[in-house]
C-alpha cells in the first residue's frame, strides 16, 4: 500500500483525459503534503491508467494525463 493510494484512486475515478491539481488539493485528497518522494511514487500511477505530465514548483501544481488505450 502506497502513501498516495487515496490520490491515485481519486485520479482514476476522475476519468478526465487531463487535469491539474494544486499541491493543496493533493494534500486534501491524500491526507499528506506532497514532498520530494512523490517523484519516486508517481510511477505507481501507471497502474491506474494515468501519468504525471508536469510538476510545476512555481505554480505548485501537478498535471495528470490519462494514458492512451492503444
């Protein structure tokens, strides 16, 4: 079980082709603040049909992209 499981499940249920969440949104959803370890955990998201497209430290946002069904 990953510390980001609640976030991955939220993203999977979202179903949008792509969307952006703020660091605060992620903290509210996951129950923990995003930290440097997120870079290691983000690969788990592939199991849920999504990938991390972009992390903006300036804007404090993360963009998520649905994987293609090809």
